C-alpha cells in the first residue's frame, strides 16, 4: 500500500510540474448576491418591455408606484421594480428598474460599477448600512429633525472610515438618482467626519444656492450647512435651489476618503438642548446679519429643530395647525413664547439614549 501511495504522489508531482495550476489552484470565491444582481442588471437595456426584464431579473421584490416614491417623483415613470427588499417598504439593496409610461425600462440602478468586496464589509452588514443611510433626510430646514442625522451617524461610526464610506458609495451605486438621501447624505458625512486639522472648514457641495448663503468667512461654520454644537447637528438653511446629483455626492466622498477623519465617539447630544439658543445668541458672529441672513428667521428655524429633537420628552404642538412645518412662529414676542416653552420643560431632567436614538426622561 505504501508503494502504491508513493507512486500516486510521484505522478501528481510530475503533473503539477507540467501544469502548476493543479498544485496552486485556490477555491473560486463565491459571487455575492450584490455582484450577481450587478451582473444581471447590467443586461437590462433602455426600452425593454417588462416581460423581457422579468425573464432576466425574475420577479421583483417590490413594485412601487410614483405616489409612493421616496424623493422627488419623476413625471415620466409609471412604476419602479425593486430588488433586495427584506420587508414591505424597505430599500431595495441590489438595485431597481424604473419603467416609462408605456411600460418600457427607462432607468436602471445597480447595473454599473462594483459593490464593495466582502473583504471590506460583509454583505449582511452592507445591506443593513444601505437601509440605514436610505433614511437620510432631504435638506429642508423647516421639516428637519436632528435625530435623523444622529441615528445614521451613530450607525456608521462604529464601522470605521473605510467601511462607512463603502456603504455610502454603494448606496449611490444602487439607488435612484431621485432619492432624498442623496441630499441628506451631504449632512450625514459632515456630522460623521471631523474638520481636518490642516484646514479650517469643509468644502462646499454644489447642489445649487443655499438659503441663506454660506457666510463669507467659511470658518464661522466649518461644516456648513450644519452647525454641530454639543453633538446636536442643526441645519442653518431652509433648503437649496436644486436637488443635486449622485456625481456631486461621489466627489464629496472622494474628498473624505483622502482627508476625512471619522469622529472618535458616537454623537451624544447635550442634556440641555434648549440652552443652545442662548448660547448661539452669545456668539459674536451670530449678530452679523451679512453672515447669516435674517437672524430672526434663523432663530425660529433652530428653535423648531430643537423642539423636534426633544418631542419624545417635551411634546409641543404647532402654534398654528394650518402650518405644521412651523412649530413656532417669528414675531416681536418670540423670546417670550420661547421662554414659556423652556420654563415648562425645565423641571424635567432628560438624557440622550444611545440605544433608542432619542431623549428619555430621567
């Protein structure tokens, strides 16, 4: 038996010398589901009918009509097919196909580029991250709730810089260009990364003109349009003049890949958020109308955001139910009305819950 075994070892060694691949071949890496869908989505040509698309991709996990789109609603779309949905209404992590009013494929997301390697981030962790960042809010100052940005930042920060950026890159690759999150992720990355020590501010992003404009002295608000104070990310603008593009977000990500320093800790907002308004009023630059536009409107904007941030512990009804976006209105008696709200809340001790992503009563 030993001689027979030795003979086969010798034969195999001779064959291996002739064809080294036999001796050195490694197991082929399993193609991830993300890579699989990238491959088959790349086969979808613009103008294909739904039957042809279904033959290539199979049945979609979800069909979304324009009235249910998350983001701006293009008028030329009849429906969208999503792939990689884990429950009704969740984000399709592998991509989507939008169809025109005649039922032919119009736009495809997820068929270009490459998903990140599993060596960078495991697929299930990537999918979890994609569904998280999809909730990034549009840049609408009067509806903005700082909790949305805090929750996403605290979900990405433990991943570290490389994996966090990989998640956002992949979101841009597989999501519709009309997604609200393409705007909101500009806010997320400004809260997720510290301002590099060798510069005084982060670069502008080009999605139109903000209202109000960025201060002429950029270092007054280095994360503009965000102002992060005591781990509360407040939005200093009511909005931008255009929706933006995925290309602009990719350019911003490239900057942070090269220069970004991910924050060292989770965001843990102050236990006294109402005092931030008084703190802002004491800042010398806050009184420069040329820097911050209409100061009265800005104060109302920030007050409204703080009220949204704390609504779990201090529910404040809008002063006029006809305008639900405006929780508190400007006016000569603004400070009196604000102090009444603060006095009402002052007797309750609150703290931020890192587990629940919200304020809780002590």
